[in-house]
């Protein structure tokens, strides 16, 4: 059994006036790949954001432990530096900040990634080549004017540059064409291979999982983790959908 | 030498309430004698953004302006470089005629050129015995005591000409500078101006373009960074006369503690410019307290079949932007600093000649701190790629 990297115990959380997640228990071991599936609007992305420390959400009960430290109250920047990475479903545009300056600044914050400028440019250039990102993108403003696929590639560029211990990929596959999906899938596989990091994949699309060896699958319904299983659960959901989990949840609610 | 007052610098075409203090800038400058310059009428008749008084002052101070003519259908191999030594109060007047179908790149660099030539930070300059023009600790240098430099660039672009202009103003806080430009564009002429305004005690940047030709295109992209005790005053005017002309003015910048900035941008869609489109857009990030941020965006319209758009984003970062940066490991303060660093990085990475890049590097430590500046300088050390 692998060493636990992320442990969520009895987590109930939501916005100031609304509970979105109830009694979530989840353990992600070092190097493991977890998939979180579920119908739209059920709280999957919210869980990702709460793990990352988004202040828009409040933890009402429970704890989040990462790499042996209780991070329930930690700020997002501290969680990021501890090794958690959240890839956005819709990456935010930041006019006025070229991609290169952004990458240099976030890398500088990590002692193990501090390197002289030339070496850094070389490293970034290598990753760009790996992902098919033109180096001219580095001088363009962060995510501004990029297509959906290009934005996701830039998220992958950050993933491969920062080498986090845990990557939460929130519907990274959404809105991608076949070619972009292939590039992103390769990037995720490269992350696993190069860093042996842990993955929590939030997705509806099983194609992005084809290159990955999934260890655990979780199904979220109405803010609860309604089912857990191995990789075979994915093909069941692919064939049957979420109906049986939703009905079971309704039954439990009654 | 007695001082004179230039009371109407950077005056916009459309005035507003005086109490808003945005109708122009007043500058004390040394009285100069010398006489009229000898540029041809086709250049001197072009409207400048800085206004008549400042234009006349520079013209009278530079009796022998530089005139460059780019022959038709030629592509200049080397950029035309105009260097102004701010600490010595140097004044420059340059006229460039780009004939039909020709292409020219023009680079203006205003900086403390002794330090910039060596690509030095303040610290390195001090170690090398180069005297930096700085105030005594705890004392501010009175504005009128600060040396004032100026560059006035006039460009006439003939039919199908293409002109790329880069203006780098990186003068120390202890200096003042006037950056003036006057551009005229004929049919199908294509003009792009990239401005990096990276400081100075008082910097007045005024640019006016007259798009008299049909289908002419003018694009201005200004990036600025204003720090404590610095004033940046900008005035951009596009007179659009030609049919189907395209005009775009983008200004983005960062204001930190105690900075003062004024931006006037006017697109004047004059009767006859049917089918013309003009866009002006401003993005300002405010990262401190006691900041004065004035904006006067104007679209004047005397033609029916035209489009004029204005957009502005002024203020601090949005919650989403801040959260994205925090999710990547930056604190709120570091996220704000990133915007300043981004301007400097962008200026250095896009510098078309070494002199421009060194001007940026010479101010980098003051603008973004020693560590980030050293990082940037290291990238370019022994770099032979630009302007060699």
C-alpha cells in the first residue's frame, strides 16, 4: 500500500450560506491516480477548489491533510508551494502579464526549481516543444487570446514545470479537439512518468484516461461520494451512466 | 539660464472641466536659443502629440535636426536608432520620410545612457564608479532642478509604407523627459508603435497620428510602470481622415505607491473617413496607496459610417485573477509585484536593439528589485542576439 499523500476526513463544506459537500472521505496515496466522476453540478469542481484552498468556500467540518500536514486552514499559496496543483477548467486570463514572466515568477518561489535565467528558458523551451506550444506564446499575455485548447496546454506546461506532488485536473479534457486531447493526455502521462505524482482527475470523458493506469474511481452525487471502485467502475459508468448512483442517493436521502 | 514655462503640454483635442486637472501639463524648462530647425515642411506641418509650445521649444533647441529618407521599396537592414541622454538633458529632433512601399524600424531610447550602455543596475554602476543622478537620502530633488531631456520624432509614411517604432523611456526619477511623436500615414501605410515608459521624475509622452490615407493602419501599444514620486503624462491623438482606416490604441500599465499618471487618448473620426474603425483600450493595475490615476478617453465622431470603441479596466486584480495566481504559489503582494515585473520583462524581451534592452536593465533594479533584476540581466549577459 502506498504512503498517503492526501487525506480528507469527514469534510463538509460549501459557501457561506450553502452546504455543497457533505461528509467527504477520500485518501490519495503517493503516485496513485484517482478519477472523480459524477453528473454536472454535483460538487466535483468544488471539491478540487476546496482542496486547493479557494477562500470562496468554507470548511464547516472535517480536515484535509496533505503530506503529513493539516492544511485545512492553510492559504492557497501555501498549499501550492506544499505541492498541490489545480488545473483550471477555464483558466483565467491575466492581461499585462506575459506567460514567461508568470512562469519565471512561480518557479522562483520553489527552491528546487530556482535556476539561472538561461537554464530556465531552456527548460521551458523543452516543455513547450514537448507540448507543441510555440515559444512565441511566452511573450503573450497569460491566457489572453488563446483558444480553449491552447489554454489547457499552458496548464500542462505549468504542471510539467512545477512538478507538484498532487495534480488535480478539473475537466482538463473539456472542449478539446482530438489533437489537443492527445497532447494533453501525453502531458499527463509524462507528469506521471517524470514525477510519479499523484493525480485526481475530475472528468466526464473516459478517452483522456486511456493512457493512464487508474487506481481508484469515485462517483460523486449531490455532494456525497456515492461510490468507490477500481478502474472497472469507469467502463460501467461509460456504459450505464450515473442513473443507478443517483437513484441510490435518492433512496438514501429518503 | 532662465527658465520658461511650457503651459500647454499634452493638451487633448477635447477639453474638459479644469478642476479635473487633465487638460494639459505645465513644465518648467530652460530657455534655449538656436533657431528653427531645417526639416522639410511635409514633416514640420504634422501635428505632434506634445503640443505646439513643447514642439517649438524642442525645435528651437535643436538647430540641426536629423533627417532620414528611406527610398521607395527598400527595407532598411538596420533600425534607425535615436539615443537621448536623460541625465545630461539632451534634446533630439528627428525626421523620417518613408517613401512608397518602404519599410523602416525606428528605435528611440531615452535613458541614463552611461549606465545603460553597460547594462547596469544602480548597484553595479556604483561599483564601477559611475555616478548615478539621485537625490540625497530623505530629500526630494525639486522638479525644476531636474534635468529635462526630449526626443521629437516626426514620421511621414507614404503609400504602402510600413513603419515600426519602438520608444523606450527609462530615465531615472531624478530626471524629466518629453517624448514627442508626429506621424502622418498615406494610403495603405501601416504604422505600429510600441512604447515602454519605465519611469522618470516627470515624463510627458505625446503622440499624434494623422491618417490621411485610405486603408491606413495605426496601432499603438503602450506599456508603462510608474513608481513613487514619478509622474507619467500621456496624450495620444489619432486624426482619422482616410476611408476604411484602422486605428487601435492600447495602453496598459502598473501604478505603485505614490505614482501619478494621466492618460488622454483621442480618436477623431473626421468627416470623410467612411468605413473607418477605431478602438482604444486601457488596462491599469493599481498596486498601492496614494495613487493618482487620471484617464480621458475620447472618441470624436463627425462621420456616420464608422465604428469607435472604448474599453477600460481600471483597478486592482479581479478575485479570479488573484485566486489563479495564489493557486500557483504567489501571495497577494507577490501577485501585484508580478504585474510590474511583467512590464519590465516584456520590455527587455522585446527590445529590438541592445541599447533599448540595456536601458531597461539599467532601471530594472529600481523597478522590480535586485533579485528579479539580476535574474533578467543574467539572461542577457553575453547575449549577442539583439542589435549586434
